[in-house]
């Protein structure tokens, strides 16, 4: 390894330069972004896609279904499939802002790597584990993250070196304590893979009426097994998952496309305006009209 004397100071210095103020920043490495927040935040609603997210400073918490997940400096969050969450920054200040680097996980690259390396198939009891988990980053993973960020100062090296370091990070995650979650998602005959396929269908068809029997049949599972494994992986039922997708999209439509509440609710599949308003208020803490009029910060850009 080539860790400098103070790896955190170096990686923070680089991140601060490429995230010069609060917000989410894309980088010249396509699937790498850096986020910065200078103060604790109220809960914000978004969808997390498969990614490796490494906290460099500060702390954050997520609400996934009924589960609370907290992580801070030196921790990484592994998300193995698309999950709607409520998140907030819990530790941050102008002097020591919350900093996080996120590396999207490309499913094709994951499968290609798995085809070339000999990683034992996880035991059967590890299938159906939660699709989001936190772990402390080991020195090898920290080292790779430092080297990846260094490339931002050497853009000419990115085409040759970034894919190699990204592959190393993915390998370290796969061989780490929670790599089985990614392996199960990628393994075609696993329950986790079937749930991931059901999630993909829900994301494409969330406005359509949901029949659990049809969705379970689509992924070749019994209804009882489907319910059990879906909740194990996502921390919510299929109906709850669909509801969050609908409400997140309705909120985006109102804030970004400036649709009225009735039109937005109908667009995402609600036939009853009163039901839409009731479920929206339960999730966001205010009616659609009050939420929009109050000018709350919109959910993080996906």
C-alpha cells in the first residue's frame, strides 16, 4: 500500500477542492461524485442506487423502512439495489463540513469481475440480507479511495487508471465482510437477485396497480416467500416500497415540473386525491400544498 502519513487529511483536502461549497458534485471520473454539507439537515427523501459511499468527515443517518442506519467518519455505506430512503446529515459545521465520496456500482462491471475471480458462493443463510449496510473501511479500501481521488488532479491519467482503481475498490468490497450481499444480488438463482428484479419492475411500473401474486410469479417465487425476502432485503413490504416511489415522484413533479397536487397524484397512480394527500402528509410531515408553499428543500438529485 501507499498510504501517506495522514490519509484522511489528504483525502479531505482533495474533496474540499472538488466540492467547494455545499451540494453534490460530479467529477471527471464518470461514476464518482463528492458531496458536502456545512450544517446538520432536516430529513430529505431520495432513492439510493447501488453504490459505495465513503464518509470522510461528519456523520449521516438514514431511515430505510422502519430501520435507522447511522454512519460517520471512516465508515462506508454499501447499497446493493435501488432503495427509497429518508436521510439527514447529523454532524457538520462550516469548519468541519460533512464530506462523502460516492462511487456508483455498475452491474456489468460487477458481473465481469465476478467472472474472473474466485470468490466462494455465500452460504444459503446469507441470501435475503438487507440491501444496505455500513462497515468500517479497512486500510486497503482507504488506500484505494485516496488514489482514486488523486486522479482528479491528474486528468490525463483517468482513462487508464480510474477503471483499475474502481475495480480494486469493488474487489475490496466483494471480499469484505458484507460482499455476500453484492454477490447474492448478482447471482441469478438467488432470492436476492429475484427481489432485485422485482424492485426494477416496480421502479419502471410504480404508477400501475400492484398485484403481489403477479409480481411474485414474475420473479418465480411463491407469494409467502416473495413477501418474506422482499422485506428482508428492503426493510419494507412491496406495497410500502411502491408507495414511497409514488410519493417521491409526485413530490419531484410538484417541485421540479410545478404540477398541482391533484395532477401529480394522478400521474403517479393515485385515483383518490384525499388518499394521496393523506399518505403524502404521513411521509413528508405536511400536506402537498403546504409542503410546496413552504419551499422545502427538494429531495437530493438522483
